[in-house]
């Protein structure tokens, strides 16, 4: 397969994944609303479904699409690595600054990816929801 066709295919798949992730995120946030919002909107605690799936099942699809997007992004970066590194070398001439920026960027990216795996959530007891409404 020619590189241009492969790039186009990967970019198309990435765009579709991103669009689906955004759309499902909006679906979960604004249509298949969570507990308290359901009470306020529908007057009682009901379950909301779209295509026979609730918000948690849509959340699983959202997550799987995110994993697929990560894989496509890694392939995309791999295929364009020469362009990225060439442009980086052209934009930043000083070796020390180049290395410092690269290390800072890699560290920030690693922290953004890994911190959610190690933090502990805040735990609060749930009071009677009827008294809050």
C-alpha cells in the first residue's frame, strides 16, 4: 500500500474515532444524564437508554474508541517521525534547549497519562437524595 493511501486511511480513521468520542461524550453528558439530573429532568429515578444501551455501556464504547484512537495516534506519529524530528531540529537550534524542551514535554505527557492511574478518589457518604431535591 502506498504511504499516501496509508496516511489518508489512518487520518480518516482518527477523525472518525475523534468524532465518535466527542459525540458519545455529549450523549453521556447531555442526553443520558446521571442520577440527580434524571430526578430533576424526569421527576423520578428512571433509567435512560439509547439503542438499548445505558450511559455506562456507552461509556465503555467511548473508552474502547479512545484506546483505538491512541493506537492510531501512535502509528500516525511513527509514520511522520522524520517530519516531526526534522521540523523540531529546524525550529530549535540550541542543543541544550532542544533537549530540555523534549524532556519537559515527555515528562508532562507521561504525567498526564499516568497520574490518573495512581490517584485515590475522594470518598463521601451519599445522603438521602429525596432530601436534596
